[in-house]
């Protein structure tokens, strides 16, 4: 990846003055420095964001597992409840028959008279008792199973409620980390823009009053982080897919959006860089590498996208900036910045 490090502000200003005096167009090949405090803040908040994202993923996975268990338990309860009425009917019928038999005037004599032998008599008695015991036992077993399932239902619902609470807390922590990341990047952008303005003014004055072109700062207000992951991915995957239509990266909008959410990066940035560097993956110098990201081959677009977005978050910030452009493409940073920002505004 293109990362040539930082140089001291005085060296950059000196280079600008030298270029201006010689009549050469200003195009520094090193990144503008931001304060050490801002760099440290970017690193700290990025770590917090990634940790929060990992905790959120774990919490939502736990919620999904518990919901699956609840669904399975509810299905067993429904199946059991479907069997209970018939079993209750059979047991009730047997008990009614036994009751009628026991209330008869002389049940034993009736059995004896209707039996051909004592063996048949005892067989009939045993059969009646067996039917009664069997149905009663089956009913008791079903009732016991129902109690166990109802208890499991209560326990799972309690666990699910706790998991939902933990997932909400993780989501809030992730949202807070994303806001911190955005604020830190905004501060870095302002510092870089301030230094750039000073360089442009100095070069203009020393070049005889010729004005240097202004650099437009990106508008990040269009990215709403105050939402859940599913809504974020749904919104941005559609927009990114529309932007990438007809390219080798078509259909990977959800992958870009999910990675942007995971690492807290402007979801437009990586897709736009792919256009600047390879016409959206049409002309890659390495396998599945649409971003000029080092001398690396990737096994899939999914792996490549996740790696690139993570790299942007850790090494270049929340979104495109003058400093990021100077680090990513030092020899031609100005055109790289403007081209990429222009593409981002199309998404």
C-alpha cells in the first residue's frame, strides 16, 4: 500500500517555497503532518471502534442463537399441545368406562358370567387395567413434558431478554465509538486543510501572486451512523451496487457496506478508490486487487474488500482527506484526491 510516512511541517513548507521560487508547480510527495495528539486519538478511537464492533457481532450472534432455541422450543410445545387433546380424550373415555363398570350392580359376577373360564376372566380384568394404566401414564408423561417445555420457555425468554440488553449496549458502544472516530478524523482534516492553506498562500505569494487551486473538503454529513447495522448495510449496499453496476465489483455492495460498518469508515471511500485505481476492478495489476493495495493478490473480492476497508481505517482515517491522499498517492496526490472525492459524491 502507498504509505510514505510523515515529514516535519518545516520541511514541507521549505519544499513548497523552493518549488514556488523555481516556478515549478507545487506537488509535494510527502504527507502533511497532523499533530501527535490527533494521530494518537485516531489510533485509540479506531481500536475502540473495532473492539466495539467485535463485541456487537458477538452479542447479536448470541441473540440469534437464543432466538433459534426459543423457536425450536416453541415448535415442540406446539407439537405437544396438538397431541394432548386426543390423549386426554382417550384417558377420559377409559376412566368413564371403568367408572361405569365399577358402579354396575355386580361387576364381578357380570365378568364371571360373561367369561368362558377363570383365565378369560383374569385376562379381561388385566386388559382393562392395562388400558387404564397405559392411557393414564401417557397423559402424565405428556403433562410432565409440557411442564418442562414451559419452564424451558421461561428460561430462554429470560436469557433472550438479557441478550437483547447486552446487544443494545454493544450497539450503543459501537455507535459512540463511530462518533468519536468521525470527530477525530474531522479534527485531522481541519489540521491538514489549515496546513495546506498556508502552503498554498506561501506558494502563491512567492510565485508572483498566482493563486493555487483550492482543495474541497469531503462532506460526511450524508453518512448516518445513528442506525442499526442491518439498516446501514441495506441503505449503502443498494447505493454502492448502483455505483458499481457493470463492473467486476458489481453485486458486492453489501460486502463494502458491512466492512464500512465494521471498521467505521465512510462507505463510499473504498468503492471510489477502486474507480481511481482500476476502473472499479476492470484493470487490476494483482488478483482481486482493485485499489493498488501493495503487491498483494487476494483469493476473493470479499477478502480484498474487507482487507482494504480495514487498512483505510487503520492507516488513513475515517474518510478521504488531503493527508490521506498524500499518503496513498504521493506523486499525484492532488488529482487522486479530487478524482476520488468526485467519485464518492456519485454514490
